[in-house]
């Protein structure tokens, strides 16, 4: 297939419009939900210390102005939905949402990352070409957009599913049914299935293998027209079922909504005409604006190159773990931003020892003096958290008179039901170790092997 | 056409969910529940461990109360010896219930009022002088309970004669002593009375949620082992958290001779609870240990269950190498305290990391999404 031909292809603008509305409304609702659950307070304002992403240490919560950030994020999501000043709104949404996610990596979730990069992608897509308030302001609406703009969303969703399927091809997931074998029996309190089905070993295996095949195949079943409708039913079932099992917030709804992009434009046109009937405002009439056949991007070459680079990064980034020695699930070097979703059950206990180089005296730190229980839990089994916290403690206990502070950690971690083992070399002064993208030599290797991706 | 499809789609998905439901229902008739019976475990905990431990503790307090009355009436050496011995019996018994910080106990800050140490000596003296017995005041938590009694019975003067002098003629000291014991008895009564009603909701709350009895009690148990036992009784006095030993922070600082015996009682209570041994020691039932063993098909469960049991025994024998008098131990060879601390700490890791992972219970219940 000729690339330039492909880039010239046109398709109905309806799928992007429906996607824009669905995305905007879900995001707006997510922000409101987050606020009402009190999480802005408990996750961003109450903690005295925040875990930063390497290179983004300058991104911190803004005290009570953090609420303003969420207001901006919520309003811009709503404006995206209605398509008012779309480009500015989606840009503001991308910035505010990404800022929120960068404030503290304790709350890292793969689907938050998806929202960040999806909203980045949407900055370059003409999602306001039709059925938007921008149409009324500019007095023109477009019937068609470049087909690749719709396909780009499909590609991103395909990457998410396929890569998370790939990640499940490992010996723990497939041959030990781990960690589902831990998680499912603990759902004994589910009605009907909790006391029996969730306890059965073959169910754990069935769900492990089923989950892997689902993730690997679902994007292709959605792309292929004859299987599409069944694939979509499966999407609904799968995501609602996982919603029942696990506390995964808005993720199921985002994926169900996102999968609609795979449908033909006839479906989206129906949705739009349905919405037009529901919305009681009759100013959305075609005589208020001119209908233009084709939407043309202003700087197509620039936009296409940005999006190409974006996808090259998306294709390669999840494989960066190959650059690191050791077990990925254990060392977690290259683990995030790679669609490794619900893949490991890891629990840790990390207690820090503050020692004096000269006198040799030492004492242990109470983590709850500095961290919230959630932060302590996340810190205890992730090396970059441990290092960052060790430096925080080192700085905290150093003073003008005392420059001899050393920070050691007594850290034990259990992975996927294995007995816990020491995680960090207890003789390494972490205050002396610098954060970098290099391999962290002070992580003790897992005394076992997990095969696979 | 499309709308028809949408309707069809929702209809079929509803059907699918419903089918799933009815399938499971029919199967649940065939398959007997194979999940660990937590309800049975809760009944065992309530009826064989928690309630007997509380009523036995209450009896020791009644005895202490009687001895207090006699002592206040006639403050002589033999009555002093008697009240002291009743104090110790009761203090040992307390070690078996401090971990059950649930229900009324949690609500009235029972453990903080009974056993916050070191006792706040100056504040106690002030209270005595001013006749202040407002024991619900947070700033009075370390001026009441067993540590305050420890001070009142062993620490208010240099020797027994001088101690007895303080109580002569129904003094302010006598009044404070009486108030202390009354408060302890009242709090205990209110906890025990509440259990009459609370038991029903306690044993029925078996879910895997933040507020369920099973999860709360397991968390309380681990928290107690980590803070109440490991840190308070050994770690803090040995200087683990401060760099230099704080011997005035030992439990029963004024008595001096019983810190080890109290620690051993606390560890015994821990071991019994973990093993599911009844309070009277005569029977056993469902426990954390058998729960872990039940899960062994999926994990290193049985290994873990046994490992915890053996590490607890190791901790116990390590404690047995210590002097009865922890102040002496800290002064003469604090390293032994630190080694003991490490032995106790190794079980904290097994509880918090391995056991909680096996049960899939969070140490905390942070309200946030996962992915």
C-alpha cells in the first residue's frame, strides 16, 4: 500500500466526534468523582512528601491550588466533550491531567498514562470537525476527515491491548496462574461465585489464559468487521467482570467507550442523530453553518511526522526493559508505561536505618512519620521509590554539623506468592547512590526465574 | 438498522450477564463452598479467645480493686505487697487483650488508657495535687492505667516505708490510686458489656473489606505485634528508633523486674492467637495458621505457616536469654536487646509481607483506584 495514498484517504468525521464526546464526558466525570472521593486531599495535599518521576522533580502538588488544577482539568474535559475551543481545551486537558499524574508517582496507573498519551494524540486530531460548538462559531462543519486520524486512535488502543497481552505471556501468569491464584480466592465475598468458583484452581488458570488471549486478540476481532459486534460484546463483558473483581475505577468504562471507535461511521452517525434528538436545543441546525465536504489539516506534514514519532516511541518504549539485566517484575526497571496491567502481586516491607559514618551509631525510621500508608506500601517494593525516599531521609537528618549521615534499608519483598526475600543490599549506603536510568546494582536478584515477555 | 443493532447488542449483553449469573447459581448448588470458613474462625476468636481473655482480665481487675480498697483503708506493708502482686497478675493478663483493639476498645482508646508508657510522672503528681481525674483527656493517657499504677506502687518514693507514708491517712495519693483502678474497671466493663451486642455483628462480618471483622482484627493483630510488642517493649527502650537506648521507656519502669515477664506474656498471647489456641489453652480452632495452610495449594502456604510458627518460637527463646530486668540488660549488654529485636522483627516481615500477600489483605486501606 502506498503511504501517500493512505494519508489521502478520507472517512466520515462522525467516529471522531463520538469519541471526543465520550472521552470528554468520561474524563469530566472522572475528575468530579476523584474530587468527591476526597482523593485530592488525601493523595496530593495531606502527604508531606511526594514521590517524583526522574526528571520531573519540579512537578509538585500546588497546596490548595491543586483544586484549581483539577477545576481546569475538569472544565477542559467538558469543553472537549462539547467541542468548544477544542484544540485549546484538549491541550489544556493534556497539560493539567499530565501535571496531576506527574505530581506523585505513588498513584501511577497504566490507564492514567493511557489518558495522558491519548489526550496528547487528540491535540493533533480534528475531533471537532463535526457536531461541535466550534462548528457554530466558525459556521462550518465537515463531513469527512483524513482516515488516518481515526485509525491513529485504533492503533493506540491496539497497542494497549496487544502489549498487555504480550506481557501476560510469562511463566508466572500462564503456568502458575499467578497472581490470579492469590487475588481470586480473596474474592470469597462475591455473591454466587465467591465461595466456590473463585476458589477453584482451574478457574484461576482459565482466567489467566483467557485474559491473555483476550488482550492479544481483541483489537483484531474489533478491526475485522464480521467479528466486530461479538468482540464488542466481549469487551463489555470482560471489562464489567474485571470491574466487579478489582477496584479499577473508571478504566472499564474508558475502554468500553474507546472500543466504539472501531465501528463503522453508520453507527456513529446514528449516535449523533440520537444525541441531536436528546439535546433540547434546536440551534444545532444545519442552516446555521456551512457543510464542507473535507476537513484539511493545516500543517499535514508536521502533524503526520509528530504522530509517526509518537507511535515509534509507543512501539519501542515498552521493550526498554530489555536494556536492563535481571528479572523485570522484581527490579521494575522499565516496568511502568509498558501496559503491564495487574501482572504482579508484590508486597514489601522497607525499614530505613540512619547511621553516622564517624560514630557508627544508628537508628531506624518510622515510615509513618513521613509517608501515608499508601505511599509506604508503594515505596516498600519499588527500587526508585526506595532510593528517592532514602535521599529524602538523608537530607532530613543531615545538618550543618552532621554531614556524616548514611542511609541503609532493611527491605523484604514477596513476589507472586513466593516467600519474601531480602530486596536491597543492606550494606549499601543509599544516600550515596544516585538515581539514573542505569541498572541499580544494589537490588538483590530474585532467587527464581520467570520466563517470558 | 443500526439502532436495532444497538438494542440487540444491549439485550444480548444483558442476557449474557444473566446467563452467567444463573449458571453460577446452579453450580453453587453442586459445588460446596470451598473458601476458608472465616465465620467459623471469627466465632472461635470471639468465644474461645477474646471473650474468655476479657472476662479473665476483668476478674484480675476486681481482685486488684479489692486489694486497693484494703490498701487504702490500711496502708501497711502486707497490703502493699498484696496490691502489688494483684497489679502484676492483672498486668500480665492485660497482655492477652491489648491486641484486640476493635469495637468498643477502639472507640474508647482502651489500650491507650490502659498501657501508655513511660508514665508521665510530673503530670501524675500534678493530677494528684489538683485532684484531676479526667482520664478521658488525651493528655492524661500516660497518667493512668498500668504504667501509672507502676509509678504509684513502686516509684513515688525511694523505699517501701516512704511509699507507705504517702498513703497514710487517706491522702491525695490514696484517692488517685482508687480513681485509677476505678477507671480501669469501668473501661473494662464497658468493653465487655459492649461485646454482648457486638459479638453478633463481629462474627457475621467476614467480607474482604476494610471494615470487616476479619480484616480489621488481622490488621490490629499485626499492628499490635509491630508497635505494641516489638517497638514499645523492646525497640524503643533499646534505642532502635533513637540511636541511643531509652531505658526509662521499658514497660513497668518503676517495678524494674517484670519487663521480661510482661513481654513473654505478650508473645505467648501472640503465639496462641496465631495458632488458634483457646485462651484456657485446652482447645484449638481455626486460626491464621490454619488459614495459611488452607491456602497452601496456591502458594508456599504450609511452608509459610510453619515458618512463622518457628520464627515466633525463635523470638521467644531469644527473649528468654535476656535479664528479667531490662534496665540492667540495656545497661550491661544492649546488644542482646538488639538481637532480640531482630528476632521479633523477622516475624513482622513474615506477617506483613508474606501472610498479608497470601490473604490478599492490605496493610492499610487506602481508598484509591488500582489498574
